[in-house]
C-alpha cells in the first residue's frame, strides 16, 4: 500500500482527488481536522502535535504533498521526524510568487531549500518540485473559481500516471544509473513537436528519463517508435538519458519525463 499524506489545504485536496484509486492509503493533516490553526510557520513548528498513531500501522512508501508557501508547511520537519523509519518522498508545490505575501515568499524559499538539502543528504528518498506557474502555462486558461482545483487535478493525473508506470513492467527500457544520488526531481511532458514542457525549472539536471506510453494498436501499427525515441535521446552535456516503453489501456499516447539532480545550486 502506498501512503499519501496531505498537509494543508493544497495537500489535502490533492490526496482527496487521489483517494479514488484503491492502491493509496490517505492521511490528511489540516486545520479543523487534527491540528490547531496557528499564526505563523514558526508557531506551527513549535506546536506540532504527535501524529505517530496515524502512521503506526501504515507501512511502505510515503508521499507527502504540500504547498511550500503555506504557514502550515512549518510542521513538515517535525512530521518527517515522526515517520523517519519509512521510505519518505515529498511532492512540494511551488506557488507563483506574484500571488504570495512577503511571508509566503520567505516560507517558500525556506521550505524548498531545506527539502533540497534533505534529499541531497539522503534523509529523503526524493523531493519532487512542481511549479504552479509552469503548470498553468501547460494547462492554459481556466476559470478563476476553478484555478486551484484544475491545477490539483492535473498534478494528480501526472502523479498517478507516474506511479502506474513505476509499478508496471516496461516492454523495453534502458536502465537508470546513479539513482541513489540524484534525489531532487521534477516531472514534465514531451509535446507533439518533441518540446520538453517541464513543471519546475530544475538547475543542473544530471538525469533525464522518458516514459513512453502507447496503446496496443499504436505499438502494432507504428514501426518508427524506436527511431523516434532515439532522436529524443540525443546527448547533452552532463545529462544521462534513459527511457522505458509501456503498453497501456489508454487510447492517447503520452511521454512523461522525469528530471533529477543532486546539485543544489
């Protein structure tokens, strides 16, 4: 069972969307659920209660979703300490700074910096950053009253697609190397013109993996799949590129990209 933990409004909304899938165990942490509202990130950290009972029976991998800019993100380090014996992963949502207060900007910079340090040191299995501004550009225009719901649903779709592929045997692949080193990550998509549309600007990328998903019909009719894949694996300085090809039940093909680095700058 894969454990998903939502922190704050953003994190809880995302895991709620994902609760429709039976392979996830959902835990929510938010005001009026199991933590009192505090006035600042520092107060949340100082007054973080014990959640050990929530996690004591939940074994396996943990994926923690949160917005880096929210005051409640102040509990993150205390929360990680309480489930430190498990395989920990963080999905960190980065907000458009134009929409943030001064405090929100400071907290976002603090959380993203600490998570990179934690991942680099091996205290986290991975931290994956997603930038709402880049997601908005990918999705296009959406009604203001559905802005965050639209972004969250897209994040859920991408995460679930990635988890599905990670737990499915590929038809063909090249193996990743050094994955225990590069733990700072993000996702992206390859569009129809073979342009990379990443969901976070990751500096000093060291690894790039392409997940190709095709229907059975596409695989049987398209004889140029491998040639097209090779063209996307053109060498770039200091970036190791790998790929995996999957057969899925979906009619639309897509190419999911995962970028990784271990460099903090």
